[in-house]
């Protein structure tokens, strides 16, 4: 099973590395601050993001190649809105 970096995953999904990082920031923020809201979104059809490994001093994220289908499902779920769903939960500069 191959390991993939943030850049490699982003290329496979056709998104930017910033977008991928933002997805995980959104997920981790809700998991740490508002689990009930996270559970509500999951109950309403939001797919879970797969676990990633954090490696090195910079805590770079690494995924297994098998995680790509789950990430594709999350990408399909993300609503196409002007400011996006993540704006409601994340504040710039954090």
C-alpha cells in the first residue's frame, strides 16, 4: 500500500493542497469544539474523512492510497456555495 503526501492526494482529487488542509482543519475543529454539530452533519450525509498520519517535525500529513475513495466521496459532498460550508465553522487566521 503506497503512502501519499498532501500534494499527491490533492493532484489525484483535482483540488489544491490548501483545500485539502482546510477540509481537515474543518473536521478537526468540529471534533475538538462541537462534536454534536459534527455528528449532525454526519447524520445528514457528510462522509467522514479518513485518518491520516502525521510525520516529521512539521507534522506533515500522509495518507494511504486506499483512502482516496473516501476523500473523493467527501469532495462530492462539499456543497458548491460562494463562501463554502467551512466559512461557517472556521475563521481565517487561526
